[in-house]
């Protein structure tokens, strides 16, 4: 990120429910469909949901949203990276990478087992972004990209919790 010219002015912030109205006002143009304020507030109030907003000099330029999921074989959660998007004129400047890296930092700190994201393998930008930040696939044609944050349990011990 530091090699990009935007780096000094780029800010990544986690938006919580108190920021819903400001977010709807400032960042609606980033969404495919305008956000409904009540829905946005409910979404941001749910602690399992992570919404990261990228801004350059207070202008919203991108966002990422993800949801934490519980698992059955371990108490360590996994994170579903649902969506990451950057405004066209701010692409290729390190914003997407900064958003993903912030999420990964949070997930490492909170002891998540993994982060996963789906994308169309034809989406070159997304595939390069995910691979470039450490995600892997089982085969080159997979749609699911996984960031493995924890060592996999040994075969036969899959049911054992690391806690
Ligand atoms: C995918 C997306 C979020 C990337 O955001 P971005 O801010 O442009 O990404 P970055 O500038 O941080 O790029 C990080 C790396 O991803 C790769 N990358 C990004 N855009 C690329 C493109 N168009 N072609 C090839 N590689 C690309 C590069 O490896 C890049 O590193 P580099 O610039 O040092 O070479 C952006 O293209 C976007 O919003 N696309 C539309 C929405 C979308 O498809 N989201 C993903 C699926 S939900």
C-alpha cells in the first residue's frame, strides 16, 4: 500500500450503527442500490457484520462488507467476505488491497480460522486482488478463495476444538 500515491490520504474506518445516517448520505453512490436507512442501521448494529469504509480526504471511495460465521468443528469463527468495491476513478491505487488487509488484520487479531470470498474466476481484478493478498483456491477454476489464518487440524482431530 505504501507504494501507492493515495497511501498518505487513505483512511479505512469501521462503520458501526451510530454512523448509519452519515454513511447512507455520503456513500450511497458506492452501492449497487441505494441503502435503506433502517436496513443499514440494523445491518451495522449486528456485531457479526463488518463494514469498512475507505475514504480519501473524507470522500468515500470504496467499501468492504463481511459477516462472521460460527462453525461446528472449532469455536474459531470464519469470516465471509461478501463484497468489496472501489469507485472507478480510484481503482488501481491500493484501496481494495487496504480494505482486504484491514479485514485480515482484524480476523487475525480475533483468532478467526479463515476468511473466504466467492468471485467469478473471470473477474481479473478481484482474482488478482484476492490472490495478491494471500487467498488460495483448491483448483484454478474454483469460485471460492480462502485465506487460511490458522493451521488446519490434523486428520482425525477435526472435531477437536483448539480451545
Ligand atoms: C476488485 C476491486 C475491488 C479492486 O480494487 P482496487 O482498489 O482497484 O484494487 P487495488 O488497487 O488495491 O489492487 C490490488 C491488486 O489487485 C490487482 N488488480 C486490481 N485491479 C486489477 C485489474 N483491473 N486487472 C488486474 N489486476 C488488478 C493487482 O494485482 C493490484 O496490485 P497492483 O496495483 O500493485 O498491481 C475493484 O476493481 C472493483 O471495485 N471492482 C468492481 C467490484 C468487484 O468486482 N468486486 C469484487 C467482487 S465482489
